[in-house]
C-alpha cells in the first residue's frame, strides 16, 4: 500500500531530510515511525501526502508512482489518506459535526449524504452525543477523537498520525491507540509517527526508526517472515 524505493529528500537550503529510505507497509498493516526531533518523520509523512516530492527515488501508494500523479489528481489521492495531527487543527467557529463534515464538503459530497457519514464517524469514536457542541467545550482527548473522526470520514485506505498522543495522558493515549487498531482491523493501513517509547512498547506493532534521515531500523520484513512460518 505504501512503498518507498531508495527515497531521498533534500531541501533547497541543502538539508538532507531523508537519505535512501526503503520500506513497504502493506494494506491493512499498522506500524510506528520514530526517531529524534529532525530525524525526517514529518518529511516522510509529507511525501506520502504529496505535500513534498522526493529528490530521488520513488514513493508508491497502492502501486501508483506519485511522481506520475498530476496536480489535478492530487485532491483525489489525498481523499484516500486520512491525517491525524497532535494539535487537532479543529475549527472553533464550527460545531463538532461541521468539523467532521469539512472533508466531505471539500470533496463535493451532496449535503443529503453527509449527515449519515459524519454521524457514523462520530459514533465510531464515541462522540455522537457531542455533535452539536463547540470543540472548545471538549477535553483534549475528545478533541483528538474529533480529529480522528474527521480523518476517517472519507473512509480512507490510509491513516497517518503525527504525534497523535503527544498531549494526552497514558490512559487517553491507550484509548486513542485502540481506535487506530479498530481501523486497522477493518483493513485500513495505519502509520503513526511518535516519540512515545512507552506507547510503542505497549503495542504489538512493527517499528521503523529514522536517524538523521536514514532508516536505521525496520521490523516490517522480520514480522512478515515470522507470520509466514
């Protein structure tokens, strides 16, 4: 589902954010991405989202080489990718319902079809009863759940999360991770960038570790070899 073939990314000022990165995350798999601040985690996610383009190498999503994706095709690709941010990025001048509905509005879904999809997403994260509230009235954990509902309302094939539990206590972090596992269990490919070592150690998921732009650890192949035995 997500494949990096010898991917490097150098920014215009000469900084190498990624150097020769290779990995494959198959459909329905869930993995952690970790590394020190500045290791290249955010750049890697931006390449998947087509916010950035690689300097060298190939990024493939569902077998499609992103280098061959035209500007007009980018919005369609992005609808297949849900993104969860650490700071939620919610709009506080709108209700919970309207925040979750935003990707559907952008994609042009008819208004009559939006309600069912939004309420299904909110129900999945346990916040259906909060649909009319302003996000400011919610706790940090509830705001993160709204962000997750918004990320999955388009029923994406891929779910990316950038430090999704960075502002949450351990119990709330565990609840959020359970939601990610629930989505994986129905076939969504999940990639979570995090510094939270205790969280990583508590989950039976493969780990990829970046250091100064290089992938220095990947459990993906070892995990598949074990499952094939």
